[in-house]
C-alpha cells in the first residue's frame, strides 16, 4: 500500500470507530502521525492525503526572477551570435552592458536550474602511452605559444596574432604582427616577455616560423636562437598532434569567438589597443576552476614568484648569432618505420620504441642529440650545428 492510500485507509478506519492504538499498531505508525493526517483532512480539502513540498516559502538568497530572465536572454543572444555562452561569458557581457554585477557562480546556478548547461565537449582520452610533457610547477615554468593567422579586419588589414599562455597561472599575452618574417616574430615574442616575463621553457608546434632548419640542415631558427640566448628551453610538440598544445589552442578559440567575431576594428591601432584590452581583462577577470576560482593575476600574486624580464625594451636584431650553450627538445612519436624526425632529418630508433613517445634533446654545447624514453637515455648521435 502506498503512502496516500495508507493515509486514506487510516482515516476511514478511525471514522468507523476503530481505536487509534489499533490503527497505529497495525500500520507501524505513531499516534502523532495519525492525528496529523486527521487534522489535514479537516482543513486541506480533497487533496489532504498528498504530501506537501518542504521547500521554504521564501528564499532570500535566490536570484530575482527578472535577473534570471536577463541572464537567460543574454545567453540566447550569445548562442545566436555563435559566441561563447558559458557563465563567465555571460558575466562579461553583463559588465559590457553596464548591468549590475552577478557572480559567475550565481549565473552558473541559474543556467543549471533552467537546464541551460551545455554538454561539455569530449576531451582527449589518453591511449596509455607515457608522454614526456614538460612540467609547469610554478609561474613562468612553461609558456605555450601559437601563431594565429592570417586574419583580416574590415580596414582591410591583414595580420597575424602571436599568443602565449603561462601554464601555471593561466596568464595570457596577445601580440599582433603583420608579417611572419624573423624580425616580426622576434619583436612579438619580446613584447610578450615584457608583459608576462621570460619563461624557463617554451612549447610550440612545428610551425616553420618557430622551428627553422626546414631548408638548410642543422640551422636554427630565430625563435630557438632567441630562447637559448636567454636561457629558455624550447620544446616542439609531436607532428600532427595539436592537442599537445591544448591550453593555447583553447585560448585561440576564445580569441576567435569572443574577440574577432565581437569587437569592431578597422585599423592597426584598433587591433593593437583592443588586443591589449582583451589580454588585460582575461588576466584580471577570468576565473579558472583549476586555480580554485582565482584569476590568473591573483594566482601569480599568491605564488610570490619573482619573474624575469627582458633587460632592454628593443628586441634583438635578426640574424641572431649561433648559440654556444643551451638545450632544445623535440617530443616525437616513433612510428612503425622506426625513424625519429628532427628538423629535416631522420634518425634510426630501436625496435622496442615503435609507437612510443620519446624526447629528443639537442645539447648545443656538446653538439649531440640525446634520445630519452621514460627519462632513460636510449640513444645518442653526434649533432653539429651550422651557423
């Protein structure tokens, strides 16, 4: 017998003259339970046996209905315009419109209450192969960088944008440039270091602008030379695996949707001003769950880390001299051909490394190429660099 029928039957038995003690004993209920439902029958009408909600009549901390509708309307606008529409994006949009500030967590609760939380994108699932990712245990331990472009403004202005993300704090830098020539890249990276500081390690994809050495064997590109000159170790991710630079790749999407699709710009001056404004707002306002809800600048401040910055305002001039010291690294998947690709050369690998990731380290001072698998040295080659 369900709860409602049990209450109704107990009332009928009592009305027929059966004692409260007998009714309660047969149902395993207390006398207070019986009298409660008898009183309810007298005052609550036909639906007296239905359970009532225990929800409080007043919720003083609940978001006002008009504010909830405002949040939902803004989300619909962002979805329609194909922009980011999560809680943080809605908070930014409300701030841009001059609306009262609503905490990101409150916006998230409103979206959940109305069933407006989007299904998260599927994350990359590891295949179980150990991957030699460089560590990021403190601010500026590792920067991920990427070059976006070419893009075009309505001006028309053709441009590129160099992006950097500090893996530990989540701080970003956005630096426009108007060509991919060596000096343009040096100037852009130097400007980023003036704002973020110089990292211990820098991770990039195999973009020829970064890598160098694609035409002439064992000749270092401008980025590698600049890094080694300033005690920065470059890492180049595996070929055709952009997700290994996933943090900066996700920021690239944010840049495209929240910035280029949103901000009206027609000149280089507009682009440079608005790029810096976006960078500043991200670092001051964007809250990361991995940081416990802190913003990037709050995380940096709490760390107490001392950052290292360029000694001069003007970037070094291309061509930079050949480095005499330092190390740079290639993270590579050894395929069934058992060849390790480094710049425009390949090196034979042992059979047990098939379908395994390795780190190939070039030591400039020793002029040697060292190959590590799970931190163990498995192979080495002489590697003489050219000027």
